C-alpha cells in the first residue's frame, strides 16, 4: 500500500509562498490520483487540489490562481506550490492517494481516498 509523507510547511508572512511536498513509498505513484486537503482545528478536511495519474489537475475555487499542483512520478513526489498566501490558508495540509477505482468519483470527496499522510502545518501570519 502506498504510504505518504508531507513536508514543507512552516510560518510565512501574508503574501508569501511555500512549497509542500508529498512523497510516496511502498508502491509506484503512477497509478494513483493525489489530492491535497487542509483542516482547521475542529473542522473537517476540505479539498484543496488534485492531480490525476494522467496529470489532469483540479483546484478548489479559493486557491485557483494561487496554488499549483504538479507531480514527478520518477521521484514519487507531488508538489503543491502555494503563493499569495493569506491568513485563512493557515491549516494542517494533508496529501492523500486514491486508486483507479475512484476515477468517476469527484476529486474532492474525502472518502474516495485510501491512504493519507500525517500532515504538515502551514501558518500564515505577520
């Protein structure tokens, strides 16, 4: 089973940038769609972005034009480049993987993902 580890979180000022990494192990990343989610304390995880096995990308409206997702299957890595960060982007960010059986399920459905990382904290504050 694919295992995921996130990194790259930290403290950044409003307007700044961060790049989150999601590295997989235990299986080839090629077969999986990878999503990024975020979670505020006490809330459910919300979908941020997704990249499919074929490279198709999706974004939540609140990050369009500011975040960019990409993947490097050879390195088993998915990146989330975040720019123009706002205080409301502060959250724990998780990456998650889903297999081909979920291809017809909307990308933002948490329950369609089988494997999750432990998360990385992003704090946007002056």
